[in-house]
C-alpha cells in the first residue's frame, strides 16, 4: 500500500467517524471502537514503515551503485592519465635527446669554424707582418739610398 493509499484510508476512517448517526456521535466511544481505530491506524503506519524501509533500501542500493561506478570511472581516469603522462614523459625524453644531439653538433661546428677562423687570422696576420716588414725594409733602403746621395 502506498503512502497516498494509507492517507486515504486514514481520511476514510475520519469520514466514517464524522458520518455516524447523530445518536452515536454524542455517545462515548466504546473500548472496541477505540481498538478498531487503533488497529486501522497501526495497519496504516505499518504499511508506511514498510514502504519507507523499501524506499531507503532502494536509495542505499543506488548509492552503492553510484560509488561503484565512481570507483570504476576514477580507476579508468587514473589509467588514462598515467598513459598520457607516460606519453608526455617519452616526448620530453625524446626532445632532450634531440637537444643533446643538436647541441653536440653545434659545438662541433663551432669548434671547426673557430679553428678555421684562427688559422685564417694567423695567415692574414703573418701576411700582414710580412708586408709591413717588407714595406719597412723598403723605406729603410730608400732612406739609405737618399743618405748616400746626400753625403
């Protein structure tokens, strides 16, 4: 019996009490009348308690189901996150490896270029010194020649 049905029964009991003949309305209720009323009311409350217990059991079952689904969803989410983080970590390691390789190549290229530059500067410096020495010797020779003519 649903709660609405139980309330209807209680209303019907009230209507029966109100619809009694005038002569019985004023007469005091007998012990049997009161027992009958108590039994009817108790029966209605027993039905309501039973329905409440069933309803609470359904709610508890739903909570357990939701908890179970939440645990499953959480486990799936954690698994997906772990997979995603593993991919990110793999990419980071790959980028670090590529950066180390590129850095080594850049250092090698820079060392080669600096060695070539050093060699070229040395050659130019030696050539410049030779030219300056040659020019200085030419000037000295010209001064000696001029001094010979003057003396």
